[in-house]
C-alpha cells in the first residue's frame, strides 16, 4: 500500500509546488508591469507622462500664429509669452528678435518648459520696424495674430476676435481703430476719435485697424513684400507706418474697408511695467506727424487714396454680461 | 424828298412800334411766368410749391420700404407713421390693414398731407399674421423694413441698421435676437437670454432675429410664398411663428446664421400707450410655448434644423457717444 499511497502524495505535492510557483511568478510579472506604468516622481518636476501635443495637429484654418516683434523690453515679452502661450487656437509663436547682437532668451525659455505651443525666436540682423512683416517659414497657419510687445489682451477677447476674423478673413480684424481725414486743401491727416470725420452724418468712422493688435490673413505678408521699394523705404526711414501700409494694401486688394473693429473688453498697455526704461515708438514727438506724412506719401506712391470708412463696431453678444444687449422696452 | 423822307420814317415808326409791342409782350410773358412760379399763400397751409418728390427717384438699392401690419391699434399706427415717414432712405410705406371690415384712415391721412413718402393701405379680407409676408406690387425696393405696429425705433438706429443690411443683404438685420436651444431629449425649445446656450463657451448666442423690427431682402417674400402648405398652415393655426419660419428660410438659403443683430440705442414699445385696450399677441399665455412648438414642427416639416448660432453684436462706432469704443489702456 505505501508504495501506491506514497506516489499520489508526492505528485500532488510537486504539482502544488509547481502551481504555487507559477502563481507567484505571474503575480511578480503583474507587479512589475504596474510599477513600470507608475510616473517617476523626481523632486518638484512635472511627470514625464504627457499627452501628445494637440497644437501640432490643429488645422491651419482653425488656428493662428502669434507674431510678436520685440525691442528692448524682454521683461514684458516674457510676461506676455506666459499669457499668450495659453490662448485657445494658438498654433505657434514667432518672436521677432530686434535686439541686434543680444542673445535671445531661448535657453531660459526651454529650461522652463514644457510649453503649450512651440515658440521660435527669429534673430534679426538690423533693428527694423518691418521685420515683423517677413514671410517666416515657421508660419503654417492662414491667420496671423500680430501683437505689440507691450499689449496684453484677454484670452476671451482674442478667442472672440479670431472667430470674427474667420467670418471676415480678407480684412484686418483688430482692437485699435484709427482714421484719416481729408481737409479742404486735399492734404490728409491721421488721427483717432478726437478728429471729426468730415461729412459722414452721425457718429464716428474709422478707416484703419492697427496691426499691433489684430488678426489678418498671412497672404497679406506676401503682398507686402511685393510692394514698390518706395514703400519699404518709407517704413525704414520713419521706423513707423508699416501698419498704415498694410491697411492701404488690404483696402486696395478688397475694395472694402481694410479693417473690422472688435471692441476689446480687457486690453492693457504694460509699457509702464518695464524695467528697461524704454517706452515705445509712439512716444516720440514726431510720431503722429510722421503718420500723417506717411498717408500723403503713400497716396502719392499709389496715386490714390484706397482707404475706406466704416462705422461697424463688433462686440460679443452676452459677454461678459449675459444681458449686455438688453434695452428697456 | 418827302416821298423818300417819309418812307423810312413811317417804316421806322412802324418798326419801332412793332419792336416795342414785342418787348412789352415778352415782358408780360416773363412776368406771367414769374407769377406762376410764386407760391400760393393761403391761410396757414403749406405752399403748393414743392420740389419733385425725391423718394420716387431714389434708387431701389439705396432705399427701403416699410411694411407695417396693424390690428386694433390705429392710434399707435398713426403715431408711428408720423415718426417713420421721415426716416432717411425710406421709399414708401405699406400698411397691412388687418382690421377686417373697418375703414382705413386713408382719408384722414390724405387730408393731413403732404407727406414725405407715399403710404398705401392694403385692406385684408382675413385677419392673418402672415398677411404682411405677401408680395405687394407696391414694393419696389430690394430692402424691406418690417416693423410691428407698437415698436418705435429711432431714426439713427434705423439709418445705421439699413447701412448694415447693405453690407449683409442676404441676412435679416434687426434689433431683436432670440435663440433656440437643444435639449438632451433632442426636443428644441425657444427663448431669449435667460436660456443658457448649450455648449458654446463664453457669452450667449442667438439663432434668430425677429422680423418685427428688421431689414431683410424682398426676395425672401417670394421664397416664403413657395414654402410647403404645412408651413403656411402652421402660421395660420398659431397666428404666430411667421418670423421663425423666415429665419428658417434664410438659414437654409444661405447656410449662414439667419440674422445679424444690431444693438438698438433707442427702441421703445408703445403698447401701453394705446387706447384700444389691445396689447399684442405676445401677451397670450401660450405664446412662447407655441414658438417652441413651431420650432419642432418646422424641424419635422423640413427634416432638419437649419438655424445657426451667432454671437456677433453690432453697434455704431462713435455714436451716440463719440468715444463709445474707448478703453483705459
């Protein structure tokens, strides 16, 4: 009996041991796999675990490129980059680095990554106002958002204005309206709401939307490059008026008012917040006179005044106040 | 000699007499003509002397026809006619007289002439909401301004909105925005700003502009007449929803939001000022529920929901406040 009796016991014992080993082995495998999936927590750094960057896959029609030229206000630039990098529908940022001979903050930028969108620093060899109107190869979208390096506009305003641009893609859709006036001598003058619009009935009119806070079609950059040398020379001589030129181009091209004005809810000028002491070109004594000068020079070069007036002011229905359209009836 | 001498003298005398007669006759003619041109001053009446009516020569593109349907509020109608008859760019007024069996105020109207524009009273044989959407032969302009008979909008608002319509001629450009909302059950509901817009980010949206205070292209009247009987029946059954139908038509036709909302500066409801005691259809208990009902009925008839949302709100730049666009920067 003990011959037969001993056999099954030993077999079962071995089988049990076998089974247990397999179970333990599988459990170890599972535990190992789980540990591999856990994030690596290293000090205060963000986990390496990240979703695939959405911005690269955004359609060229549904997103825009921010082009921001900067000179002598890197502290403002960096403040603004932190803000603008998170705007919905932003595809990429192109910083036009007019600080000739100075290193860009690219290294610092990268060390503070990751960032929501790519930012490229385009180093310029001369400090020119019209550097920002070059056709950058990094620009992949149809829409350009051009911003001055001292202007902060809320994400709400930008998201809305982008949606408006998509409805008026051949015009400059932006936040800063200006106008030209014609005088009895036939000489044009440049100004804002303090100038009376000659002969236009009620209210005011604008004939330009400044490109330092505006969306426009990237095709207009190509059109700009094709303009007569005299136009580029005018901008270089004055270090001014590139936006007046762009408005001339758009008006000539479309036969419509060059711009569509979107009234901003929250727009701020950060000039006073810079440590550089530099306060922007528009503070120069001759700035406005130059712009009037440019108007007449351009009319001369193009042999026409293509700018057209508009009095359309666009706001966002029901924002920020959900009943901002109500009237007492 | 006296033979020869007398001849010339007599001839000259006769010629002189002849000449004088002619001169006097001509002078009398001139005097008569001048007197005919002088105004007839009779008591306190306006001079009969009038310039050729400008409105008749206004181009069909530069002017609009006011179509105002009226029921049981003739006192308001007459108040409003005095106001609207003087609106710039108005070509003619068509009053749709829904007071079946009652004489129009045409006689009184004529006795209080002259008027800036022609006003025609179209007598209706049944009191129907959709009477105002007929193709009146008197309608010569491309643009229709449709107004309810209790709504007073300032001339400034209308002149501006007309200029906006000229820039968006295939849409309903008006002062009263509404929306539809989609619910989880798939049933639509009708409302205004008190309803939350499902899933649209910031602010509100509108998907209809009511035709009781709006400009639209007269071609849409023809399109309306061509709609399925079920649509006309729906309007007749509810005595409501003609404007919802028009918004459906425009949205289907253009593939765009049916309306463009212009924020009115001065819009007033004169309902409370009528002596008739009649206070308008929208006070009926079932009015809003009917409109939700119409939405779903129309989606059923057309087998689609063509209405599109928009959040564009248009105001007049620099009016009434010449700096109404300023922000502190």
